[in-house]
C-alpha cells in the first residue's frame, strides 16, 4: 500500500543505490499529492498487484489490517506470482492473524518475514 508509511518507504528505497526499481501497487486510487510524491524514475506504479509482484524479488506488505491483506492477496490466487519471493509483512495485525498469514503465504513457496 502507498499510504503515509508505504510511500515514505518507497521513496527511501528509490533513493538507494542498492535498488534498481521500486514497483508499487495501491488498493485505492492515489491522490494528486501522492502521485506528485512518486516523482522518481525508479518508482513504477502498477494497476494490478500481480504485475507489481511479478516485477519484484522482495514484496513488502504495508496494508491497513488483516482484512485488507486477505482481500488483496488471498482472495485471488497469488501463488504463481509469489513463488520464490521474499515477503516482508509490515501491516498492523494481531499475533494470531500474523501466524495465519505466515501459514497461508508459506504454502505459496514464498519466504515470509514478519517485520512490524
């Protein structure tokens, strides 16, 4: 997600010499202010989550809550896109919800890292 924290993280990654491209996706349409803050040749906004995942080796999840994660990732079969990727889960969820996400994501072949 490209909310306040997600956008700031993406901007910092785009400034890094270690990152060639930052692929972004947001559940909702972006505001004009958010779009202006994405003014970097290293930031690419994708219309679909699957496209952003396909172009990334590391996927950072910064969504509002457990329901948002389930809606974005688990409602659709993202397994083919997540296989062999590293997924860093930084959304606000409970410990039990995070364990459930870890179980579900691990079945896709992704390496799951909790990093709240």
